[in-house]
């Protein structure tokens, strides 16, 4: 995909994340970006971090403190599906919220 933009189909999930963060004001999270395995690792690491930063920017523009969110890029180091098919690659292009409780 080669893009760090938020897709329209991601808006409902972002709304749920926003609700979760507003209901849990003390919560701090990693926003972890992931890519598919097309291209080199380092390029995808930068791309995955840009995706995570885009999500952080979206959430902070809606009232969540930037001190609560930390963007991290994982490149293609943690796939959830095969990279051998477009369907699998699409599943691997994602951002995840990781609660930092106890960290």
C-alpha cells in the first residue's frame, strides 16, 4: 500500500479506541504500526512508524493527550497472516493499541 493515511474503513475502530481512551483517562498506550513484507525492512519500519504517528495525531486532535500515546514502527516483524497473498498482506498492514500498564 505504501501509505500512512487512515483509511475510511478504519474510522469505526478509531472511534472505539477514542471512547476507550476517554473512559480510561490514566491509560497510556503504544500505538504499534505494522506493514506487509513488500520492500525492505528499514523502509517498512519507517512506513509503519508513520502509520502509528498518523493514528496518534488523529487521536490527539480529538482530545487525547500526546503524553499518553507512543508511536512505534515494527515493519513486517510481527505478521498476523501470510504475506504470500494480497489478503494476507492486507491483514498485516495495521496499527495496534498496546496498554502500557505495568511497564
